[in-house]
């Protein structure tokens, strides 16, 4: 049996963890999978989907202790090490080459933007030469890290049934959070980190306030910038326009709660949440920094980061809300390349 060490930052509810959860749930017991994470906090998926897996923790704060810890973990004789840390992956790839040279080294990139400076260039160089297989979640992500090197694209999968529009869940959540059906709910699901550009959402609220529109912005996620964001919202006295919800394993039901989905990120490897929203039949607005591969139907738009433009588009889209019954029909236009089986076949092929 092949034994694979999946190397991640944490095991919370982010995009990387979602694809690993999808794969492990479908793993036909042909692989023995273990995890190495770099965040000591116990994530949501550690308590549920991954609770029966061996999970190791190693901190990079002390590089010498880190090397010793990883060296010890590698004694478990893995056939493959699959690293999901973008340009920071070279550390563990190098340790694997030195202490476990027979282990096949796989690098999986999940971002389409890297800060280019002298040290990053060195990291990128080592990532390219140390990885034996190069995988990306989109062509943009692959070209970002691997340039002209050979790489394969494995798109993240979408569970069509899970994210299908559900009118009952919509009504339930509207009652739970005391939101009128006539009110427009603008949803965003993302970690509160610089990449996700939550500051733009504040600008958007300021632009929307100028219209006679009843709206609520629903933000689902945690992150290092959440506290500062909350303080800024309170200082600006616009907290009544927001609803904050902590990460949950039942995230799919919230898409039916929304009327419009927004993703103003500065960069994304793919932007799976935008795909999930489209399966639900939601209208979606993304920044032009999100890979165009996620724009799969006529109700998804890429706009420059101008809050006035986004506000105008939301006002325009609000007119479609009366046609809520047709939302489930939009999912048929999602491309088959994001199918569950295609993803599983692609992931299994990595370890051949």
C-alpha cells in the first residue's frame, strides 16, 4: 500500500483542506494517508473528517527543531510526500530529499500570486528543482510558481447535490437571523486575511448606503485580521449592515441564504467558493485577480476593484431576486471539468 504524507498549514475549513477532505472521503483504502501541519491550533476538520488520521505538528519558528521533527516523521517510510504550501514548500521538500530520498516529492500550488523579491525568487527556484511532480489548482496557479516547467492541473471538485439551491434552507436562515425576504443578502466566505481583501467590502457598504436598498453583508470566516476588521466597522458605525458567522461544516446551506456572492480577493489559486455559489444559482461578483476559469455562466462577473461599479451591479442584480425559483437551473451550466469523479481520478493519478 502506498503511504502519503500530506503537508499543509492547518486543517481548518479552507480550500486546501476541502479538497483533501473530498479525496480522503473517496479514498478506496488504496492509500495510507497522514498529515503534517504547521499550525498548532486544532482546526474544524481535525475534529471531524480527519479525526481518524495520524496528524503531526511541526513549528517553523525554530528551523533546527523543525528539521529534527520532520526527519523523525519521515521515518514512517512514506512513498510520497504531497506539499500544499506554495513557494514555502521547499523547506520540507529539501528535508525529504536529504533524509528520505526514495520518497517521491509532489508540490501542489494553490495561489496565482507570489510576492516577488530576492528571497522569494530563491524559494521559487528551489521549489522547481526539488519537486518531482508539479500540480496546480488552475493554469494561472501553475504558471505563477512553475513558469515553463511541466505541470498538471487538477481542478477542485464541486459536490453538485450539496450546493444545490434549497428554498427551505433559505427560509429557515432568513427567520433565524431575522432578515426579511425582500432584503438583499450579500455573501462572502473567506478567511480574514490580506489576500481576501475585506477592506474593499467596507468600501462597498459605503457605496451601497447611497441607494435606497435594504441589504445585509454576511461574512463567514475567521482569521488574523477579523478583530481589527470588527473594530473598524464599529468605529465607522456601520455594524448594522453586517452579519458575522463563524466557520461551520454546514457551509453549503448559506449559499441559499445569499442573493449575491462577492469575492474581491487580491489573488486566488482558483476560487472554489465562487464555483460553489454558481452551482447554487447565485449571481457572483469577483475581482479580476481571481482566475477566469471560475467564471462558468452568464451570472458571474469579473470587475475591477471599484466599489461604485460593484454597487451598481448589485442594484442591477437585485431585480433578478424575484425570479428566485430559477436559481437551481443555473447550476447546469457549470463545466464538467469540476466534477467529483474527474477530481478523484486526477488526484489518484498523482501517486501512480
